[in-house]
C-alpha cells in the first residue's frame, strides 16, 4: 500500500509499505478515505521527536471498513468509521475511567501510558496517511458514522483528534455559559477550541495568533481576533474583560511557541495565560509539551522544563488541566452535533489533496504559508 513515510527532518515521501492487515481477532481493517495532516505531525516532521525514519504518519483518520476479525461483534464491512487517534483497549484501569488517552494495554512500554497511530513514543502502530489502516480493538475504537458520512467526510474526520481535543481544552478550562474565554493559538486545535467554547455557551471568545488567515477563520465563527504581532495580547484580553481577565483560557500552541520574530520561547503561551486569566480561573493545556526537546534553543527547554510564573499562578489561585485528549469521552456527542448540523468543523479546511501530494502539503503547512490552514489527504483521489 502507499503511505506517507518519514525520511528525516522535513523529508517525507509517498512510497510502498507492507499492507496493513488483520493481525488479531479483534482487529478491523479500514480503507482510508480521509486523513488529516495535524500540527503535532509537524513536531515529528521537523525532527523534534524521536520518530523513526521509515515509519509512516497519520493519526486523524476516517474510512470504510473492508475486513473484520473473527472476534469483532459490532462493526461491519462497508460501514464508514472515524478512528480516535488514541488506540485503547477499553478494559484497563485508565480506559474504564474514560482515560483512553492513557491506555495501559496498547502502550508496550510498561513505564508509559497511551498509544496512537503513527506517533512518536506511542507504540509501534502504523499511521493512517496510507491506503489501509489496522485498527486494534476495533469494536471499541471505531466510531460508526451515518448515511451522510461519505459526503461529509471533512466534518466527520475532525472527530479523530482536533475537534475532541479542542473540546477537551474547554472542558479542562471549565468553560460555562456566559464565560469569557481566551484561546492562545489559532491553528486547527485552537480554532476547534474556539468552536467548542461557543458551543458551550461562552459569551465572548478571544483568539490570540498572528497569522491573518487563521484569525479570519476565528472571526468567521464569532470570535474576537487578537494579533500578538501588533498588540500586547495580555493587555488586549484585559481590555476586553474590564481589567479582570478572562474567566478561563486554553493553551493550543505547545512547546514550540515563539515570538513574532520567530524566536522560540517554550513558556510564552503558558505565562501569558497566567497573566490574562482572572483570579481562580482555569486553564486547559492541550498544546504538546515533551519531556525532552534536544532541538530547543535554551537549556531548560532541552530538558522539557519551563520557566513558569508559578508564583503568580499560585497567588491567583488558578488551576491547570493538561495532556492529550481522551477522544472517546467526547466523539460520540460531537458526532451527533455534526450530524444535526449544529457544528461544522470543516470550516478550517483549506486543501483536499491526493496522497501523492503529501510532501508538498507538509512543506506548506510547516511554513504556515498563507491559506494553508488544514489539509485533508484522500488516498483514493487521483493525483494531480
């Protein structure tokens, strides 16, 4: 099968790899029809993780079931399914607590938790930027879709990761009706957090970024755009909230946060959130941070550490929730919002491309080129 294979920093190619296949009775085999390029793919693409050359990417996946193992009871051949990026067993201690993001069975390292498709340090599983995908524990991990799945793939594929992840940020931040919420980062996850805050009833959603195309998308769903290359974002939030600060905030950037001049500063967004969220407010952090980052520009960041404004955080009585999203905790409800026309997460999609144009798409998306806000790859689409 064809797949998007990592060759080294900023180098991917589309080449033949061994076909995904049924390996255990509980497996499901899916023909991938839509697979997104994710912002967290870029960390690996840039060589900022220990993702091994020769493996293939893709953890935001949707497709049609073509084969099921003998132990699969519910999922049927021919159904369209969307796959949570978390691979989870459904029966370990964490899965039983809805913490499928930290499954203890799917992760082969005994001192680790959590697994994912085509992702660094999250098990040996192949990615879905390919023609086929093996889904372990298929009955548990496949979310079945309705009759409109094929024509609305660009909405439903967002249920694999970024829509639940954005929603998780607002859940950890405790967004309630009437709240004023600030979101740092208007990439795909930040835009999904803005959409989620709106769905949860926030009266004012402020989105901080510096890319005009992303800020325009934020404004298109009613958010207030704050360009941190032109204004002090903390002051802008305070001005929007009568000097009190936002009720809560979401961190949707992660460890490669940087100033407008491009200088990386891993603590930038976290400290700005402490400053711009009010006393006793909550912060939801879904932007990726890592235990080690050898490619970082400063010594603390290389060790996975931040110069965090803990004194002010403590003084203000704030709370932080962090970590990857337990997609299955939210994806069924969000699917039903999409099906009912109450949410259209595809508003962020800028490009739908065949698999063989993935190298070009990665290059543009990595450079944050204007207009490249979200790429959906379609393995069955004819090449350009």
